[in-house]
C-alpha cells in the first residue's frame, strides 16, 4: 500500500527511545513483508508484544478438495451454505489453489478473541453488513460494498453491527495484495487514468490505546492450522505508528468503470493484483456505444486461467438461474460465454446496474468439498438447454425469447 500514514505518537527518529510518562520506554515493533525490504510499519507498544502466557494448537484448517474433478462449468448458491457463527472461525471454503483461497461466511456472533492470519493476506468483500474492523493500527469502519484489505500478520477483530445481516466473501492470498502495477507511476502514485485514486482509499483514522492486564487470547492461522496465544495484556496497546503497512478499505462503488465504443475486455475492471491471481469489479456503467457494438461478451477460452464470479447485486442483464450470492466457476480448458439469445439481446442496450466481483487465478482451482451441497448440478448444460428452448419456440411459430432460461450478466 504505497501511501505513508501515521497515527498517534512516534519519536522523531526511528529506533530511538520514546519515553513513557513514568520514564520507561515504549516497545518498538517492525511489522512488514519480504523481510526488511518490503512495505512495513513501526508500532510503539505500552507493553512488549512478546509477553505470551501460554500457547496451544487448536485444530488443523485443511481444505478438502471435491472428489469429482470433472472438467465442467460450475455454479454454487451461497444462500444454501451454513449460516451464522464467527466471522473468522466459521468460513466455508469454496475454491482454492496454492496462491489463492475463496471462502464465504454469514456471521452473527462477535468474536471474543483477536485474530491474525499469519499465512495469507485477506481481501474481505462485504456483500452485506456493516461494523468496525478493530486493529492495532486503529479502527476502520466498514460498510456494504467494501473491500477490506488485511495484510498478512495484522492482528484484528471484527465488530459486527448485529442489527443487520452480514455476508462476507473472503479471499486469502499467499502473496502481497496490491494495486495493479499499470495503475502506478515509478513513484507509486496512482495515475490519472487509473479507475480510482488515493482519495478513495480509507485508512485507520482513530487510534484507541488499551493499557489493560489479564488474559487476552489471540488466534493465529499458520501452517494450515489454528493456534491460540494468550497474552498477559491487551494487544491493542499501541500509542503510535507510522509506515506503509496497515489495513485499508476500498469500496466497489468508488471504482470508475472504463468504457469504450466496443466491448472492453475484463482487465479494464481489474481492482487488485496478487501473486497468481487478479480481482476485478464489475460495476454499474454505460454499455459500449459504437455503431453495431455488441455489449455482451464474446465467447472466450482463457487457456491459462480460471474465472470465478461472485454476483453481488440483485440486478443483472440476465434472466433466471443466477441470484444474489451466486458463484460461477469457469475453469481453463473449455470455452465459455453468453447464453443463447444474450448476444443478440444486448445490442442497443445502454446501461447495466450489475455488481459483481471476479477473481481470475492463473493456476487451476480446486472446488472445496464443503461447497458441494450448494451446487446447481445442471449449470454446465444451461447453454444447450437454452438453445434448444429457442429452437423449439421458433419451430412452433413463436418468436424466440430474446433472453435465455439461464443467463450470466454481460460481464461474463
């Protein structure tokens, strides 16, 4: 995150004594990635962050792959997945490989523990809900449509607004999540042509320092297992920090779509860059405006990437089959594209209100066994079934429906 930020008290020089009112010294801690060469932040604690009273392994967190590895297009309905529980401990795995994992949770409980993912950056898309992400760096209020970016190793706790339902799509990245390189100049500043600017990025703005002693459990995900560390003090005892490594938020409605005379390829919707994957945002926008332009996507075969789309609104330029919270997985090796009738029906359309999050991975994804109960088993036949329906309607002398029985939004 190439924006310098600071909150609270920090000494004028790094690695020099900052005195407490009683004459003691605040404990300095460097937090960052890629050793001492990546982005980092310096935090100043009331108590050393190393005073651990006890440790224990709670359980393994191994994602099981579906036994059925048949190459086919797949559709899952998150509305049919388990509901409730913790925002950190009750996530259902959906798809995964060595670079990226996608999970889903509809939490309804406040976590008493603090949480740290020590093996992955997290990008949490808030499909529904609001609240506050509490961190050592300060509070980050979040709302519907937010991408909450929590870099690896950042301790936090979700404080849910329980008056509203919460639905989180979670993406865990082994690598560092960042802005796409093509949006930045050599100094790290976002370019004028980028689809968002630094003004759209929300950073912690209120630092609350807790000086409390007791037993404070921290649950840490590392080596595909959950471990419990109990500190002898409240972990949010930071009096100040500065640097480039901290949690931040970008809202999908602040993404400025790039449109053209003819259909633009999905990379124009890219929002984040990771190691082995990208995340894109499909937002309300005008359609292509050139003469004879076809807004619907052309059939395509991404021969070295899987495409996953989470449908995040109830409005689509489509008909049946896809609902709020649907997830489609189009693996590499087979083509995909608009359902029969959508190509023709899109001509002359002026605008779309669709909202969707797409993740393209550059290595094949495995389907998690836990998501199988929510699968639409007939999805891979939806193209031919829609085509047969159109042919039958035409043969009976009726006009073929301009929309298919099952369709994707035009961004697919």
